[in-house]
C-alpha cells in the first residue's frame, strides 16, 4: 500500500473519499463540490488494501461518497468491497482507465480469470480451461464480466 495523504478519516467523516489505484492521476483535479476530501493511494486492490478501504468506510457516516480511479479490475474489486460495506451504486463513482486487466467469471466452474481482453474477445478459463467468450454483462457484486463457453454451440 502506498501511504494515504493525511491521516485516516475522522469518525463520522461525511465528505468524499477519493481512492487512486495504480499509477493513475485521474483524481488530481477531481471536484468534490466543496465537500471535505480524503485521499487514499494504493498500488493495487489486493486483500490488504481492500481491508484498509473497508476500515476507512467503516469510520465514515451515511452520506459519504466514494470515487475510485484506476485499472478496471482494481476499481471493480474496490467497488464490490464498498458495496459490502453498505454503499449504494449512486454513492460510488468509477473513473476507469481505458486499459488494464479485467476479471472474467467462468459460468461453468466459477473461477475468476484476469485478462486484458475486452468484452467480445475470448480467454481460456484458469480453472477449467474452457475457452470463454467474454460478455458485456458485468456483475457489480462480483466485480467482473461473465464468461461462457465460446464454442458451446459448435458440433463436436
């Protein structure tokens, strides 16, 4: 984890928590509409940093807003962690980098495969080795795209 700017949120924080993940500068000039701002910077959305994010959100109050910026797989994982903490979709803003890894969930074995391929492409599942077609169906709860057997309808 990279150090956060400033100390942690004070108990009952009700402003905007801005989280940069990776080497993004998308939040440099982000306007919070005059609300207090608390900045966090993480190298990636690993279990430790997601735990730190949950702790920060646990100290906040109803009305806090969350802005996440970085690679797709990381900000979607962080958004899923925020939803576990009770934040609603309307309270979270995602500023997704155009490039970066995405998570694809296999509809057959439920394994999460990380790839740089976009929806519409194919990727081999890391769990069952099925070639998956990456759909544009995104699960906010899981933080990834659905994949299904790309060649299921072909005769064997």
